[in-house]
C-alpha cells in the first residue's frame, strides 16, 4: 500500500476529490495547512504598510491506496491540481506497512 500526500491550492480541492472518486478512491483526509516553497510567500500592503506573507494557505490531501492504484491516483491528482502557475504544490508518496480498520479488524488493502 502507498500513502499519497498532496499539497494543493485550496480552490483545487473539489477537482482533486472528484478525480480520485472517479478512480474509486473514496477515503481521504483533508487538512487546511500553511506553508511555502520556492516562492517564499509574497508581500502585501495593508493600510499603507507593507508586510510579508510567509506562509500561504494550502490544502493537504492524504489517502492510502493499493500499490496498483498509485500511478493512476498520482496522475489524477496532478491533472486536477495543475494550474501551470507557481505554487501548484507537491505530491509525496510513502510506503504503508499495515492498515487496520478499527470497526471490523480488517487488515491490508481491504481496510483501506
């Protein structure tokens, strides 16, 4: 199994969710996060004063998929989240050794 973490722009969440649902991936965790990458935030002017916004609002989508769905899921996320502009985000993939559904004690792929 693989855990896919995608950091995306907030307005792309619905597109990413719909793209994953089309693949049959229903379970995901979504968090509102803040961060920055190469863009290092930006400056804004508020009431005549300039200030730097270091941490930009992002959405973190986490899902665990069977190994055979990894490539399709990553491709769907990238296609749905891409705007072509700086700050589109990143996708991270890591191995999951085991998963257990608490309610039924199912293990492995069936727990996901």
